[in-house]
C-alpha cells in the first residue's frame, strides 16, 4: 500500500493538495477534521463528544479519532493506499498510526510536511473565515490552534525524521508548483516499491508466452507456477513428486506447494523491480494467499489483467499445442483439455471478480496474432506506469 501522511500547520494547504493526490494515486482520503465535522453535522455520539473540543481549537481525544479512522480504512478496500490529512497530530498518534497500519500488514510510506510561515498561516485562515463558516476560524481560535500545533504536533516531525521518511516541502507558491514538489517526493518513494502484475486468463489464452515477454520488456521477474513445478518434477524434488499427479491431470496443485514455490522466488530476488505472476492465482483462496505473500515484503498488486478468449478458441489452441515443442502432458487428449477449461470456468473465472472488489481489472482482447495481443498488453502496463508518475 502507498500510505502518505500530509503534514503541516493549520492553513498550510493540506486539503487543497490532497484533492489532486487522491485522484492520481487512487488513495482513500482521511481528513480527521472533515470526518469529525461530518460527525458533528449528523449529531452522532462521536460528533457530540468532539464538538465542544473542536470549537475551542483543541485536539480531539485519541479514542474518538482511532474509532473513526479504523472504520474508514476498513470500509475503503478498493484503493491503493491512504492519504492522511491532519493525522497524526501528536507523538502518541504517530505510534497509534504505526500500530493500526501494522495490523493491516502495512506501514506509512512517507510523511510530507508543508512548511509555511506563521504570518502567512494567519492571513490564510482569516481569509478562509470569511467564506467557510467554520467555528474554528476565529482570530482567538486560530492563535490557539497554532499554539497547539507548536506544542503537540511539531514534535511528530522528529518521530518521522528518525525513521527516515520525513520530507519538508515549501508550502508557499502556486498550487500547481507545490503539488509538483509533493509529487516528486512521492515518486522517489515509489522507486523503492515493487510493480506487481497478475495476468489472468483461460488455459490457452497465451499467458505464458506473453508474460515472459512482458517481464523482459519491463524488467520484472517472471513467476510461472506451472513452469517452476515442471522443473521441480524434472529435478525429481520432493515438491515435484507431490505436484506431479495434479499436474498430469490438469488439476490445481495444493496451496501449500504453490506457496513454497512463490515465496522462494520472491525471497530469491530481493533486487527485482517487481513480479509478473502467470498461472497464479487460480482460485479466490490463492488470491488471498498471494495478497499475504506480497504483504510479507510490504508490497501489493499494482495491476490485474484478464486476457480474454472464448472457450472454443481455448480448446483449439490447446489441442493444436500438443503437436508443438510447447506441448504439456495435459494437452495429450481432448478429455483432459475439456477438464481444464471446465475447471477454469468453475473456479478460476471467479478470480477477476474477486479483484474487481479491490481494484480495477483490465480486460484485454486475447484474439489475434501474438504480436497484436502483446501490443495491447504492453500498452496496458505502460498506462499503469504513467498513472503512477
């Protein structure tokens, strides 16, 4: 996950910058101020508790903040991460955030602080008071908020400086200029993150040949569970002997075997820019497993592609493949081919639907020459890379 804390004193412009960032990077937006004001407007129990505290310019109790943030994160699953605006505001909240993200097998990617002089902050908030109608935009409350920031919030900077993820950005200038400087920090952060692709599709859709070529094109590590298991069988390893019977019938190999293979490949390639997974996951359970394997290395899927062909086309391709050097043992007779296609329809076809609940799944037409299909796939990955820039 890409988790960003946008830091800075009241009036620094965090809300303005957040709007562009959440769209560009597909992030859930958590503004404790906005959420609390919404709770107050709806006269909820939490809102009533927070109302008098906010109107005095003081910080709301951590118990209230935590309840709101946890609920919000858990209800926003189809995002690549979270942008925190106005949290953490205290040294204690920095530890709370670390604990919450750790529970999600994640962590804060970077802290970006908008640096603005106090005179400018006062001027901005007084101007805002003319149109905002906010009870915390009076001159007296503004001074109290700035005092609270100096006393309680500024020390948070030291916490993140010690962890090496604190980045100061000049908050004075044109909105677009400030945004560009923030974006540069995020791009530097993303350089250290893995770009992970899953290529789904019916047997015979061309996932193998296309995945290998795409991996070479974009400098990714190619992980094909089928290829790796066939090598295990050829080497007569324990894993190979366990998998051989399943592979021969075209069945899905037990998860404990696949986990060992994939985890080994990830661990053996610590310098990889990312991974492209072919032939995995083949079930919703395996999709959960892959999520877990990537979280162990503080990563997640970047892109899911569904290579689309018809059942008839799949059968024709697999039947014809048995006469080539790329033939598999399960291409040997029509019954086995039909079994594989039926297994895909009954089990694997549900995997794209699983991912659609979490992220966008790009369906790519698998008909045409290998070059035509490759061109479509390449463009899809290039588009995903551009969106991250």
